[in-house]
């Protein structure tokens, strides 16, 4: 089973012989057509416990202890109250999500799928996210959004839109961290990620190649905004 990067709860269905997530009961012969809102603890508790009892399903779940993600498996749940405690752990935020005002990220990319995926990643880690789909839109929302960091795709309206936007941002807010993300290296076989000249001209603080892993992205955000 693939690694999870956020809290989750699943049951092992002996009928399907696979793990099933609460929002995917359509794969289960007993819960076909039903969708489960994990945030609705009472409803989730009732349905998962019924599935666990009827099918003898084991339950796998993960939760945060501080900012560490812990995964456990329960072969048997004695009563609904035990499952309620598990669900409260699964839905609990990690420490970075509950301490103080969330940091705000202005995420700029013309790829809608990229924006949706990375917004979900960042929001899960407790960041507030504002998005823009062009360098022009970025500059239009910059002052109102008041971000703690700006993450810019390089290739948007033009080949170097991100470079130019970064330069403009630094002219207005020299202390505002700017991260550039680019797939130019993959498309041209040129190593932009190590180019000091690019950072000097654009004023950006760091330049990373796409695709960038969530861990690297979060680590760089924390480093630049600490």
C-alpha cells in the first residue's frame, strides 16, 4: 500500500481483499453507493464500526503526535467508544497547524492541476494559500494578500514570466521571500537550479526544479520564512 502523508483511516475488506478508505465505500459490497464524511465523527464512527463488526475488518489508521505521523493497525475494536477515540486522533491537526497564525503562501502557476494539488498539500500542513494563474494576476493580488512567501512558476505567459515577476516583487518588498519553480531544466537539459546568475537577476531566494517533492517544498518554505 502506498505511503500516506496525512492522517487517514481505512478498513481491510475481506470480500474485496483490499484496504478501503471511508470516502470510497462504493468498493464495498455492503456499503455500495454510500459516501462517508470523515469530518462527521459520529456518522463515521457508526459506519466504520458496523463494517468492522459485520465483516471482521481490521482497521489501519494514522495520526499526529506533535509533528510526527504515526501509523497503527487494530485487528479488533472492542466498542464504539474505542473507535471514537481513534477518529479523534485521525482528525486532530498536527502541531504546526494549531500554533499561532498560519503562514500565508501566494502560489502562482498557470497549471490548474498544479495549483489544486499543491494548495491541498500546503493547507494540510497548516498554511493559508492564495493562488494566481499568471504573473500579472500575482502582482494584482500581492499587496492585498500580504503573503509570507511567494512561490512562482517560471514559464507562464512568457518563457521568463516568473523571473520578471520575482524582480518586480523584490523591488516592492525586498524582504519578502520568493521561490521559483521551473521545468526548464527538463525541457532544455540546462541546469538552472544551480545558476547564481538567475537568482541574482531575478532577486529570488531559491530556484527549484519541477517536480518538487512536498517535503522539499515545505522544508524550503520553513527555511525562508523562519
